[in-house]
C-alpha cells in the first residue's frame, strides 16, 4: 500500500505531519481542495478545525498545514480586533 501523509490538527493548531502506510479500508487521501472543504466543514459544524487530514504526498501535506496555520492566524487576528474595539464596561465578546 502507498504511503499517505496525515496532517494532525488539535486545538486549532497543526501538531504533526506524519507519514503513514495506507491499509485497505482506510479513507483515501484527498486533494488539497477535498481536505480544504473538510477543514471548512469541520469549522462550520464544530467551531474548530481539529481533525486528521489525509493527503497523497508530502508537498500537499506541507501546503495544507500552512493553510491551517493561516486560517488559525486569521481567527486570532479577528478576535484580537474585536477585543481591541471593546469599550470599557462592554460585555466580553
């Protein structure tokens, strides 16, 4: 069986990129578009991007891991702006 690359995201952070041997019955690795859609679905349904994302090659795995980090960076920047815009005495966002 060919190797697949797993991008492991926990707590909205990329924690690992691992090479794994695929076995019959394992989900097939997706394209960058497929796993990007999976990431968006996870965020919409769970409010986080945590998951195991399977890709066919190392280059796609590294590219996807960077996308995950950019996504998280965007969330942090948006939250930071919201906090900065709070006036004293406003409810916490």
